[in-house]
C-alpha cells in the first residue's frame, strides 16, 4: 500500500511508518504543570510513506489536505515565518519536526513524505501529535539515527511549541510515541518516567467509548494559552516552580495564600486532578477498573467548573451517559469541543450511545460520532516499502 507516495513522487518510498492518536483516561491540563497523565493510543493512525533525498529538499504532501506539495529547504527552516508567516497550516508540523531534530544536533537532510491519517482532526484526539511523531520516526530511521521514543516525543513537542507556536505540553507526543497495545501509559511529565498499565477492558466486561462531539470552539486556541499562563501565575504566587509541588493535603491552605481569586480554581483543578490520577492508578492496579468511573466524572466536573474548558456538548455527553447507566464519563484532551470518553459495562454500550445520540438530537446539536477505544500500539515502522 504505497500507491499514494508513488502517485505524488513517481517512485517507491523507502519505508512506511505510523503513529497513533490518543485519548487521555485521566490527568487533564496537568502536563504543562509537571503533573501526572494516563493516555492510551487509539487504533487510528497518521501513516507516512517517506524516502530520503540527498539534496536538502523537504517535500511534504498530505492526502487529507488540499494544496499539493509543499517544498522547503531544510537549511532554511526557522521557527518564525519559516512557513510564509501564517505558520503554513498542517505542513508546519512536519517541517517543525525536521527543524527540531536538526536544532538538537541530529544530521537530518531532505526527504519526500506523503501522509494519510485516520485520526479525526479537530476532535481532541491528537491528530497533530500523530503527524509529528510519524514524521520524527520516519526521518530518524531514514537518517539512521537511534533516538529513544521519549526523546523523539520531546523533540516533537519542541517543534509544536517553538516552530508551530502552540504552547502544548508533552502528553500527546509521549502517548503517540510510547503507548503500547492493551495498556494505558501512566506518565509523570516532571521527569518523563512512565509505566505501561494493563488496560484490558474486554476481559473485565467493560468498554470505553469515545464520543466525538464534532464541535470545535474558536475560543480554544487563545484560551488554552490563558489557562497555562494562569497556572504559571498560580505557581508563582505560591513560590513554587510548578503546581506539581503543591501537595494535595495542603491545598486549602495554599488556596488561601493566592491573592488573585481568579487563579484559585485553576490551581484547585490541577492539584485535585493529580490526585485523581493517583486514585485511578490505585484502582487499576487493584483490578477495580469499574470503580474508576466516578473518578472520571469528578474530573469532568473539575474541568467544567474550576478549569472552565468544557462546553455544552461535552457536558451533555457526560450527563446523558451517566443518566443512562454509564459508570463514568469525562471530556478528554484540551476541551472547548472535541471528544469525551465514557466507561460502560459492555452490555450497556449500545443503550448509552443511543441515549447520547437522542440527547444531542433533542438539544439540536449535530449528531456525535461514537466509537470504541481499544488501546493500540504506539509509533512504529510498518514496512520497508
Ligand atoms: C492538549 C495539549 F496538547 C496537551 O499537551 C494537554 O495539555 C491537553 O490538551 C490537556 O490535558 O491536548
């Protein structure tokens, strides 16, 4: 299956690589606060067919985007204005990865790349991270580099922060690079230490549904940066380097010490969310997966009421799911639209999906897209050609 590359570039690729999107089970808006997260990889991937070039030219083409081939010189890649001043749309992500690899001292030259992605875009399922990680792995292999997966993820985050200009944390890139089949990734973003946590829901008579609300609020981009700045201001007010350093048991006293009342709920969310991740891992380790449901729902309430990143559609998924027998539900990812996850007993999956669909119809919302999340593998080389 290398027809796409051949049709664009007229030759066979040197290899094919794939990197997945993700859902985050718990630990939201904690990754830029040195906190805890627990994502799992979706079966949906960004697939890239690629070949090395020796003339320093980087050619980028996507089956999913109009606009033909973007052609760049790797020597000319620079964070500001490198993509024509408008950040270059989707092509800024892979170009940024080539830039980040080179900025870190890796000898990466030109390449032809053709992308095809099954990760829904704008759905909060990390289609950008999948694009970045697929690119990083392809370039790293084509140039014979031996870069550990977590380091590749960091470089992809750097590409997104410094080249594309999106102030994200490292969770999505780590999920795409490091997740494994049948597991959730328990990740400490403070030092990138991680553990693969078995997450075989079918064996426990459970299912995890993803409900893509198909809404993306324009507010999202600036508001993410604002939340991040608010967390940093909260940490500064407390005299700590990051909110991770605020112990859960000392939260009430810490909140009283923050003069700016608007910052208090942000701090409360981050500190309580880290505690929810710890509670979730405790339950998973004890084999009590069904009991994480209420923790997910609590996390949603915190994102809605304290962090202010939910929206009517996401709240409705959670409300309608729980009212129709789900064990728990929450928005997943950055918020302001995108997707929610719903934990259900296997036998209730259809009735809960139906109830969510009906609630959406009644509220006049667009029909949501529902699918099951079964933890898939992280980024990998698919084939040599
Ligand atoms: C987005 C960001 F890209 C992540 O880094 C993370 O902050 C997430 O929102 C919220 O948990 O997906």
